[in-house]
């Protein structure tokens, strides 16, 4: 007899690309390079050599920016650059509203599982009031390892105290969904609002 899948009780979700725009992606860096007149190749190389360390919570934003930008004298301040970085974050209001409504209607747990540096992460959580509907934040800067490391999902399961088969994971990167699937977590590759809304409705969470 085929085993039926457990009814889900918990959503794990990424932030960037699902609930909000990405915090500091290639397009944002491209705009920063143009605005602040930085060397494109040098900036991208320095970013890729340093950003994983920042997202893993092992250096501060100031330390990352010293490696990225302020390794030489500039005619703008770190505060100017930070303000630009934070301004790149914008909400996907329809997705935020959907997750909030599902939580309220069905009483499910919501956990964020994301790769983000501490200062950007804290800004985004507070700016968009995610603490009002998210029960747990398992962010790379808090646990000191990043997706696609499967351990971040194991920690999330331990903290949420829920079996993997009862979790639905919202993520815009297919590789991360595949890693979670290896632990028995069912994933939805987020493409757009309507597709994800339908997939969640198919699971019994209709709004």
C-alpha cells in the first residue's frame, strides 16, 4: 500500500526572491558600481571572495565593506554606502500577505531559512515587520553556515520541532529545494505569486 504524505503543519521560507527582493544581488551591486564609480571587475572579485564569510556571520558589514569598497580612500562614507544597500530591499506585498493569511487561517508555524548577513537581515526583518508572523529565524548569520549546506535545514527542523514530512519549503532557487528534498522536506520552487498560491491551495491552504 502506498504511504500517504503527512498533512503539512509548517512553512519554511526564504526571504530574498520570495517575500522580498534580494538584499544584495548582482543587479544591486551593478547599480552601486555605477552610482559610486567603482571598478566593476575589482568589486565583483572582492565581493565573491568575502560575501560568503559575511553571510555566515563571521565578519560584520563594516568588515565586509572594508574589503569590498573601503580598502582605499573614497569620496563617500560607509554610511552613504550602507544606506544605498538597505534601500535596495523592497517587499513582495502579495506574498507577504498570502503567508500572513495562511498562518492566521490555519494556525501553522512559519520559519525563515535564509542566507543573509546580520545587518542586512536585521534591517529587513524589522523594516518589513516579519517578526509579526515568523515564529523562527534560521538565518545563515545566526547559525554560521549557509544553504546549500544541509545542516541549516536540520537545525531548522530541530528548532521548529517538526518532522521533515510536515514541512513545505518556499524557495526561488531549485538547488536549495533539491537539498531540502534530500531530507524529506517538500519544496515549492517559487516562480511567481499565482503559481505558489495555487500550489499552496493544492496542499489544503487556500485563501
